[in-house]
């Protein structure tokens, strides 16, 4: 891992000089700001039992569906299409360093974007100035879940990009994987209803992979270590598969 820092610095530099990076950031903040405004307007018209911050974090999947493909679809696919990945792999770097540097760069940028949304909560509570509404635990738990789940979503995107040389295909596969994990994982027990005798393990698996429930738990201040283990283990598995694919495809060239 001697060259990891150099590769990571290069990946971050490529991100921050790319105009599409700022366009994606603008769209992300615009969408999240619009959603937060709608939540506050709905809360003002009809006060809810849940804190506005909890409702905000429960909609985390909206930007995830388009941000993860945008951040990761170019990572391996673009370099493979341009032929630069072959040149890179002839230098004294390993596939592990290449994959991890691209993953970490995307994860850092993903985290920075979400960190900017903290200003929404700061502005809201500074103007409202009602202690009854202010509860730091949903905010801390919500961002903790964003940090934990982001490892899996970004690893899915990197894996999708390692499969092809087409950015479009990588983006579609990435979206499908993220969508499948969030939607199918959250409604697995309902999808299994056609079976008359539903096995017990399906219900247990559905409870363990319910992404939306994980966010509800975290944003309510309940940190479930089972979710942390799930996201961490799955992200490592997909990164490992990405490394194997990169070594195999570039080694075969």
C-alpha cells in the first residue's frame, strides 16, 4: 500500500477539477434543500409527532439513487475505455491500491456533500429557537447511518464500474444494485408472501436487510450493531470482488 496516498490524492484532484463534480454537488444540495423545505412546510401546516430531522433522514435514499452512480460510474469504466487503466497497472501499483483509492475518494466526496446538509438543521434550529424541537440524537444517528451505509453504496458503484468499459452501463448497473439493496432488502418479507409456508429464515433475513428500518432506528437514536456489521461486511466483499475483477481483466490483457 505504498502508493495508496499518491493515488488517493490524484483521485481527489480529478474530482475537484471536474465540472461535473460541482454540477452533481449543486443538484444534490438543491434537491435536499427542496425536500427539507417541503418537510418544514408540511410540519408547519400539520405538526407531526416525529422531529423534522427524522423525516429528513428517512428520505436519504432519494439522492443516493442518483449520486452513487454519478460518483462511481467513471471510476474504472472511463479509464478502461480510454486505455489508461492498462498503463496504470503496468506501474508498480496493485489492484488493491487502485480500487481502494477510487473508493476512498468517492466516499470522501460523498461525505462532504452530506456534511453540507448539516447547515439545514443549524439554520432551522437557530431560527426556531424552541428547545422542545431541538433533539441532537436524530441528527447524530442520521449522519452515523449515512456514514455507515455509504461504504456499501459506494462499493456497489465501484463494483459496477469494474464490470464494464461503458460509463452508461456502469451507471445503470450501479443504480440497479443500489435500488435492489434498498427496495428489495426493505420489502423482502412482502415479496416472499406468494409462498404459502414462508420459511422463518426469510423473515429473519428481511429484518436484517431492512434498509429503511435501519435508518429509522439510527435517526431515532438507536444504533444497531447488526446493521453496522452488515454494511461493513458487504462493502468489503464487493470491494474484494472489484479487486479480483480488475486483476483478472487487466492481467488477461
